[in-house]
């Protein structure tokens, strides 16, 4: 777990490398497979989720094909705070872990084939894992 502190001046400090970092650098740490934890320097309050959402927002605003479409965000808002929140959270986590484990399948030549359907590929791979 890589730890960071966020100071009142809005700067984020990397405790491991003793230097300030920006959101883009935090995203690189995450892409390299490390988990992060960000706490407020003055209160020790864990603000990791807020920082992760900021990182995702920055990535999504520059992407012409966002991961979280308006419809997906609306659905997440509908699930937030209701009795199904825990189930939905576990479901999303498991599916994202699965997609991560299958990223070699979803990259390269397979995705470039003319008749490639990501949904059909996902369904087919789920059949393999549920046997």
C-alpha cells in the first residue's frame, strides 16, 4: 500500500519518495498495480475514494469514449444509498477483477476483428469461468 498525504494547500505528498505528486502521477502508480491510500495531513482522515474519483474524472474528461457514460453514472447514483448498494459494489468489483484478469484477451488482434463484439466476448468468457 503506497501512502500519500494531502495538505491544506491541495498538494499531495508521496511518503515513499519524499516529494509532491499530481493526480497524473497517482494514476501511473495505480496503473503499475499498486494500491494507494491518501489521508489528510492535518486530520488523518482517509480521502482515498475522493482522490480516486478526481483521478477518474480527469481521465474521463479527456476521453472520447468514456468508461462511465451518463447512463452508467445515473445507474450508479440510483444504486448509491439503497439496500442493494453492497451487492452492486461487490458485483462491480468482481466483474472488474475478471476483466483485468482477461485483459490479454480483450486487447490486440481480437478487438480489431471486423465482427468483434465486446459483449459477446464477455458472455463467452463468462461461460468458461462458470463451468
